[in-house]
């Protein structure tokens, strides 16, 4: 144990608080679940402090293709830039900390996309919210704001998983020197995955006051320099910057296809509007329709700088007339004709997508636009 810290209480009373071990590992896990800010997002990114959306605690994740093995992920959070963050918690007296825990976390990073698709993450998030008596939509709005695009966010999560843009955090009451060196080494070598440790010390006073002090470990100067490009992920696109960059990355022909999609959205104003997003890898624009008499807008589709065309089945399933099974099946048939595979069950969350480059000619693009003409007309008619 280290020394104490001192709290000035009631203006003139100096209260000494001494370091105290946690009663159990479970106590530290519960504190993280209740107070995610203990992950010290302000230390991880001082310019734009990380904020955390808890997906769930203690999630079972398959460890083999046949499902024969399993890992227990202690916590999964996602930050405001849609970066999945795996958290493992152990007290400092756990002797196998380096070999077993770090090895398991590296397994998460290597296999998360294979064994844990984004649909599964969304389902787990919704189930965890309901178990806690919370509305998932309300939780999401509190996290990113009422105007946040939930479909785009989950699409970003999928993109980050595909790119191994993850964060692995080991949490303990004390990080030993040898563990610190391993974390720093891994964080310098792994890109774009970030590997960190957070040491959370507990201090208590004789009269029951308690203070928790987190400290981030692993951010060496070399690691920070290598990962500095992550700050570019937060650029906010607009029409000029998006199309200039899109053509540079995807080519003139594909950019012209996307330009037609964008102009279709503008032609639908004011019923349909463009919402620009952030992200150097996955940002772009979303076509949003506000049904008559509805408070919230619904996302029709998104086009990402990566060249992906994405829709959210859950977004459609929540809006009349597609909340009815007969209309859902008709929607499914029409989306299938343009290469978007919706689930049979409208309650199943999915983010169907295809590459814009798969639209080989104007006739294929016309079919897409005709499909969304029909979608807009159906939603407007049902909500009048």
C-alpha cells in the first residue's frame, strides 16, 4: 500500500484518507459497471475525453468456430467514436495476471469480428438495458444526444471491428512494474488496436468517506505518436470535402454514382434531409426522413466514405407501415432486389449493406432510387 491523500472537509477539517484494498474483485467490477468514468476517458484522450456506453457485463463469447469453447468477457464498452473497448478486471494479488489475462484479451482482439458480429453486440446492449429497466433508445440518446444517428453508429462499430480498431483495457487496484512494461510494449506495437491498463486505487477515511483515483498506464510517447492519426477519425464531412475525398479513394465512376444518390436526397427536401457524419474511415452522409406527425426522423440509408451503402432493419421495423408483418415482407422483397438482405423477422436487428461499386450502371442505380421512392411514399402515406 502507498501513502494517503488528504481531503479538506467542511472548509477547515483535514481528513486523512488511506489506501485500502477492495473487498473483492467483484466489488471493482460493480464499480466499473455503475461508474464507467472510472476508466479515465479524460486521461486516455485529453483533447476529446472518451465517454462510455456499457454494452454488458460478463458476456459469453464463443472461442471456437464450432462453439466448443467460450470466453467470459468481463465488460464491453463502446466509446462515442464507436470503438469497442474490452475491459478485464483483476486485483493485484492475482498471480497469473500477465500470462492469462493479457493472452485472453489478445484473443478477443484477434477473434471479435469472427465470433461476435455487430448484430450480436446490439442484441446484447438492448437486453442489458431492458434487464436494468431502461429503454435502449433512451440510453443511446443520453449517450450521444437526441439527434444522434443510431444506425450510423452501429455501422461504425462494425467498421471498427473489421479494421481491428479496438481498445483493450486491463483494470486492477495496482499495476505491477512488469505488467506496466508489457502493456506499454503492446500499445507501441499494436496499431490500430490500443492496449492500456487503468490502475484504480481506493482511499477511505475513518468516518466512511471514500475516494477512487484512476490512472492510465501504457501511453508512451512512441505509442501516442503512432496512434495520433486516430484524431483524424473525428473530422466532420460536408458536401465539398466528402466528394473530393470519395473520388480520391474510390474513383470517379463510383463518386458519380454516390453523387446521384446525394442529389436524389436533395430533391426530396424538405421531407428528406442530409445529415453529415464524422469519421475518416466510416463517416459520410445519411438520408433521413421525418414521417408526418412523428417526432423523430428515420434513416433511409447511409453512404460511407469507405464506399459502403448501409441501411438498418431495426429503423424500418419501428416505422409504419413496415411495423406490420405483411408490409415488412413486401419491403424485404424490394430490398432484396437491390442487394440488401433484410431478416425474415422484423424484430431481428441487422445492418444490411453493399458496396456502391456493385452498382455497375445507371440502370442498377435507377432501381435503387425507385425502391426508395416507394419507401418514402409508403411511410408518408401510412403516417398521414
